[in-house]
């Protein structure tokens, strides 16, 4: 499976395109301006890719800003966890909380076309992503794990040397730490962790040195 990483919007959000053959999914399409959408479209065209789903690790505005745009453009579903449906419905309120001027940025409620739960799988061509429910940063936070490739896409659950913030609606630090330690840290140590912001890391590196989790 090929992995393409983009960095979008004022939050420096990481958006990923995963593709096997011509089949592709996008994880967390946070594009907020036309230039970012064009950059994404150029990659899809240049690699002759067909989008099959929009996958969301969680429904904060910086990760979902272009989810409905891509879903409508490609005729594909927006997929997330049921626990984040209230966040998806409140994108404008989220945007205003972060100081976006309504004159320039307006966001419609995001409808989830399909919800997934812990342990379900999603096909990407001939490969599979396993859903891991990791609440704490948000109630419906999920990660996508490709066991065959040894990679995990964790959104804002876990960062290199840090963890996701828990001071937004629905966040809870003890729940987040339990999600990381009881679920993500059970993955093989060599698993490459693709985060929602910042650089990649590995499970082994975070177990050994993440200051938010090592005392647990």
C-alpha cells in the first residue's frame, strides 16, 4: 500500500491518501482553501487513483473541513465513529471557537454516511484497515491499523512525544491514556505511527519515552 502525506490548513493537519493499485481512501481531509483541494486533486489525477471512501479519525474541524466536498465530488461515503456525530453536526460552532471569521469561512453540519466500530475492517484494494476505537481526544476517536504493512493512522490520539489535547468538548485525559496504553501500545513495537499533526513515530518509541503515558 502506498501512503501520501499532505499538510493542510492553519493547524498543520496531516491528511493521508492510502492506495493499493488504483483504489484509494483519504484519511482526514482537512483542506480549507482551494489551493489545498487542487493539490489533492492533482495527486489523485497524476496517479490515476479512484477514491472509495472518506475516513475520519475524529470530527474536529481541522480534520474534516473538506470531507463532504470530496464525498460529493467522488460519490463516496463519509465514514467515522458514531460517538463523533455531535461534533460533525457542530462544525460552524467549532470553527468559531477557534476564531474563524464567519465572513470568510462557513461550515455546514457534516452528515456521516457510515459509522464503524472497534474491530471492523475497511478494504483498500486488496488490503485491509482495522478500526481501533480510541476515545479521549474525542468520544468517537478511532485509529486505522494496517497489520500487513505495520502502520497505524492515529489522528490526534497519539503524537511523537505527546498526546492529543483533552480540553475540547467530549475530551477526557484518563480515557485517552487508557486508549493509548490498552490498545495502541499492544500493537507491535515496530509499528509506524502516522499522526494527525507532526512527524511519524513508532509504538516502541512512545512506550519508551512518551512522558504522558510511561508512568501508567
